[in-house]
């Protein structure tokens, strides 16, 4: 049985959604790689009682508990203090640590040219240098050190909120004695992902049912399957111990047999990965012309390090005049068929390709809403066109959801049209 | 004292970060508006024991518990069943509900042209029509109905995962008898936000300390303050009952006195809002030319409904040739000073403005990494330029963090440069 860990994410800004938590998922993924199973994450605001309750809850049935955030110099940063209290360990200032943090803070303030009252800074540093009895300190990477606080029960790993600081002290946390002791029983747990473009989730249920009828319950075979529908894609994630690999291979074969070309990746790659690989394989280049998505497709293509090998550039042709000025869509074409039309999408794709001399051009035009819809061209109608070496393909989308969802789903659909036009899976 | 609610978000895909949860924050915000305080959100994977433990934990000290997700037709959708078990209420199929869901599903499949085994569909529908004894059903908006399941203790509101479905049944949930009874004691709680661009958090600590020295502890005055540093901005969110409004006004006055022009919004507006308002106020238009951000600024400007009033378009000039071809940056300028330079950023800003005839042009060029850095021009060096009616302003950024963070912080910095160039606060 795998070791189990629980995560506590602190911060009212996370609880209320002003900040999206990236630490919980990052830790869950690192822990899984280390053979540790994460069953629950608790998000708490900056309140002492809620944080203490969350820690006690997670400590009840876990081998290890991790916290993120709340290590700053301000009064609402309570984590180290509350963890010490819950673990029953009095804290004291570590003079050596205090001196190290002071040096870091002074250098930082000098670099930025910040003027701050010395006494305020000194109090903040002293707060960050408080260490519970018997705890191991980590870092600091930024100004806040992390902690590993042993318990009577499970140890608590206390990590800072800024993702780069948290990630920078992860290896040290994992190598600390209390964590190594807690995870002594951890076994390897594999995770594999299959991605399918298009079908309803119920069809997957049918396929899984049929496969189980043939080979027996997948859970008994050691496969833990979760499925997720997102932006028109079906994602099937399976966790399993190495000895269940043959059962997993059987499942993947069954999915291939049923879904055929819709199953576009069984090796964990995303559609972004597949498009990048297809472009690199043929030494191709790509240019975009976007209206309703207004740069989101180009921005997503550039998310990948090294995308400059194939992404030459793009055009945000939001206004009709921009469609004409930037990629040469004839004004009378727009006047006759409308900006949201197959013809204009195709002219945008070909225009982007011609302007930058790329292998591939993509054109996107649609009604993202909430305004601007007509009975003929309602909110959610989007035309996507792809021009590969002068050969055009086109798809008309009818999307539901709000403005943000329509734009995001359009980007995903455009990536799939590029994939198909380049002959991918 | 305000009523308290706890949220349970279900889904392994959320726990592991493959999907970003938007429901927890949305519910927390709606509950706050209804005078209900949310202290904790628990995220659990699709496992029976973890979900039951999370429900029991949230039920211990809350007036109301809400769950999201896990109402689909597949086997890993467990929420309704586990809530019924925890609340001690046996479930039975509601024949009327079953007929309604069947009609919805059949229409959906017909529209999409999906072919799915009838028996699989029937079983899924029957599962979704299971209602715990004494529960109120909500919707359905999509195919999954919501539930309000009374307890012996607090009631549990069971909502579907797709945000549009959850949001579509929120008013009905709030109006249901068990929820109204649970929230009978709810009092109004206001929330106001101040945003400051640039200073370190420690400077805020000094300002808050000085203000407390003058007027007494803010907590005693009924102000609950949380601060958050994000992408170079300092966000100060204060929650308070209406009678504490004078104390809040005093705090805002103190912040204005100390931070001056750095405090760019005390009315909850974001920098996106401020830039949009400034453009609308002068009937201005804007065009972008982006290299390292590759469309993210234009995409963000277009996030706002109605942005077509001022966003004419933009250029993604990722390759050097694109900088020349799209916005006329002289190739010999790039050759002499390099693509990442003040001169090229300015030429991009002016070129974008000239091509589309806008009031404002923005140029962004930088090294987002992880590769491409040199001792002279390291990863994180970004030049941003803004051209307003032919008047150029420029800022050189030296950003830390990974590729995604550098690109995101660049977009925020560019928005602030536009704000300042347009004379905003």
C-alpha cells in the first residue's frame, strides 16, 4: 500500500479565487512520482482556527502533511506558528537563520532601491527566523525558510507560497530525515494518460463496460481510472503499480480498437505536444490570424520553450479593417458574406501564411459573445480554417458556454484542425 | 456572527491540477455576498473514503456544506451517493426526474449525431435520477440535477461540476427551504479591494503599523484584512460589516496618503478595467506588437466584452522577419542593437500604431527563457514601449521566475505602462 500525504494550502486569496493555486497540484504530482498518494487538499483562509482544524484533519489519516504559503513577514502569515502549536513544539528564534535572512533582505532592498522602515524589516525577519523545537529548516530560496516539523504523529512540511521558492526547496524537503522516515513504505505508482478528441463520455462508459465484460473488473486488476471531459477532449488517466502494466496495456488496446483516429495520444502528449511534434517533423512553420481569440492561439503556441523553431508570428485581426490591413482579406468579401464566415476564415488563414511565408496558416473568426449574436450567426458560432501548403481545410463550430469558454474551446479546436491537416493520428 | 459554509470540490483532475477549479471560488464569492463566510474548501479525488471524510470534516463546524462535481453518469461520479450515506438518507429513483433527464439526453444525442449504446445511456440516466429521502432536487440545467440534502445537522447542497450548470442552479439552491433555514442568521459582509503597483509588501506593513498606532487595532475596528502580492501588484482585500465602514474609509485614506500614485485603484478595479476606462474616456484605440508574449496582451485586452470599441488588432512578431514584415522594424536596426532592445520595442509600438492607425501602440520584446539568454541579455530581460499619439514611453524589466511567469508579469507591466502613458492615476 502506498504512503499517503495530505496538503494544506493557505491564503484567503486562494480560497476566494483571486489567485489560482499552482502549489497543491505541483506537490500532488511530485508526491505521486515519489510513490505517495494524495487524497485530499484543504484550502484555508488566513485564520488561525481554520488552519489548525485543517492540519488536525489532515494529520488524522496521513503519513505526511504539507502546507504551502503563510510564511511571509506580515501578521496574516500564520502557518509556522500554527503548525508548531498543532505539533506541540515551542518555537524560538534561530540566530544564525536570522542573520542569513537579514543579509538576503538587505541585498534585495538595495537592488530594488526600496526604502522601508528598519524596525519593520527587523520584526519581519525575526518572525521568519522562528523555528519550532526539533524542526529541520529548508532553504531559504527567497526570504522565507521552509520547515519540516516532526510530530507526535506525522511530520508537517511547511513550504512558502511563491511557486519558485517552494519548488526550489522540494528536494531538500524530500531528503530530510523526518520525511524519509515517514515515506519509508512508499511504493512506485505509475500514471499514464490517453487523450481522445470529440466523443461523449457515455461512449467511453460503453467501451469500458465491454472491456470489463471481457477481462474482468479493472479495479481488481489494479487500475485506478479517472476520466475528465474538458474543452471537447476526453482525458483518461490511469494510476497503477508496475505489476498491473499488462492490464493497462490491454485497456489501451481496447480504447484504440474502439476510438480509432479520435484517440490522438496514448503517451500522455497533449494536442499542443502533437502539433509541435508534427511541425518539427516536417520542418514546418506556422502563422496565425485570429479575430475572436485575439492572440490566444499564438500565445498558446508560444507557451512551449523552443516554439521559435516553427512559430514565425501571427496577426490579431480584431476589427474588420485589421483583417484587411493585416492579412489582406478583401473588404468586399467581408461586406458580402460577413466577418464570421467560412470564406473570411479561409482568407485569414491563407493571408497569414502568405504574409509570413509559412507552411501552415490558421484563420479564426467567430462570435464569442455575450453581445454581437444574431439569429443567423449566434454567440458560439466560430469558423476555423487551416491552410497547409495551399490546401485549405475548414470547420464550423457551434460552441456553448460563456465568452472565456468559447474562446478557449476555439483554441483547442483550432489545434486539432492543425493536427488533422498535418496528418496527425 | 456571520453564518459559515464549507465547500467540498470533487475530482481527481482538480486535485492533480489537470483542471483548475473555478467553482470553489465562485461559490465562496456568492456566499460572501449572501453574508455567509467560507473558511475552508476541501479538494478530494474520486474516492469514496476521502469524499466521506471531507464531508464529515466540513459538517462538524459549518451551517451549510456545498459540494461540486461527481454527478455524471460514470462510475467515478460518487457524490450524490456518498452525501446520502453521510447524511443517513437512503436513495430511490425519482421516476419523474428520470423521464426528464432521458428527454434531455435524447435531444442532446440527436443534436450531436452521437451513437451510444441505449443500455449504457439508460443506466447513466437512472444513476442521475437517484434522490436521497427528503432531498430537494435542483434543475437540471445540463443533464445532472443538483440536490439539497438535509442532515441531522447542516444541509449539504450538491452541485454539478460544469460551471455553467452549477451557476444556473445557484438561485434555486439559495431559495430552497433547507438552505434558507440554515442561513437564517446571515448578516451582510462587505468586501473592498485596493490595488497598488510596485512597492514591497513590507512597506505596506509599515503603513498599516503606523495607521494602527494612530487609530488602534484594525481588527478591533471590525476590519479583516488580507494582502496578496501578485505579478508585481499588491492587492489589499478587506472584509467588514457595514458599521465598520468609517474605519475602512480611514484605512483607505491612510493608504492613499502613503502610496500616492502607486495606489491605482481603491474601487476594486483591476489594471485591465482602468486601461479600458481610460481608452473609452478618450475614445481611443489600441494595437499591439508582441514578441515574447506572442499575443497574450492582445488576448487579455479582448477578454473583456465590448473590447472591440478600442482594440483594433495586433501583431505577433515572434521571429525577426515577422518584426520587419508585420510592423516595419528595420532589419538593420535589429542587426545593430538586437531584437531585445529599447529601440526595437519602440519601433514595434510605433509600427503597430501606424499600421492600424490607432491612438496607442504597444511593443514588447524580451527573453522569456528558458533558453536564449546571454550575459548581456539574460532570461527575464524585457523591453516594453508605448506610443500614444507619437509620444513614446519605455520601460526595461528584469523579471524573475519561469517562462510562464515572465510572460505573465510582462503583460501586467505593459498594461501599467499603458495606464501611465494615458495619464491614469
